[in-house]
C-alpha cells in the first residue's frame, strides 16, 4: 500500500552535486501531514540521520556533517521530497534512504518512522 521510492543516486566526483528524490504513493493522509527524514548507511557503519523535516513546508534539522551543504525541498503536487547535495565529499558515500511518519501536529521531527524506502546508492570518488 504505502510506498516510498528513492531515485537519483549516482557516482560523482568530490566537489560535485547530486539531487535525490523520494516519491510517495498509496498514503492515506495528506502529503503535508507527514514528517520526513533522510538517512544514510555506509558499509561497516551505523545508519545515521542526515536531516529531517517536521512536514514538507516545516522546520528542518540537519546533521552537523551536512549542514550548509545539503538541503531539503518538496513538491506537493508530485508527492515528492528532494535532497539536494552540494560540495560532496568522499565521506558522503552511502546508501541513502527516505522515511516518513504521520505527523499532523508538525511540532518536531518524528521520533520513529513507520515507512521506509529501499534506498539509492551515492558514491563519491576522490
């Protein structure tokens, strides 16, 4: 039923940019009522939160490692969330996942996420 599908991962050189997409489909509630997170996981490392947003037009929280380089945006008509990644470095190499949870109060990012995508691979070469 509910599905998140990531796309846009690629092999890029350090210093380059990449834009990831996360498309929502099959969700019961309004797109604007979901809190959204982007996560990444590299081999041998724990999954880490990249950023999260209380709702598509809400407040964003950034991990220190990506602050100033990554931004989130959305297109409600397309039910899609985007992760814009600039000034990429080797340490950004990971599989990137989007996640969502119903968050109608829009007061803070979700503590947990019910829905997860399958991920898209980002590889940054030196």
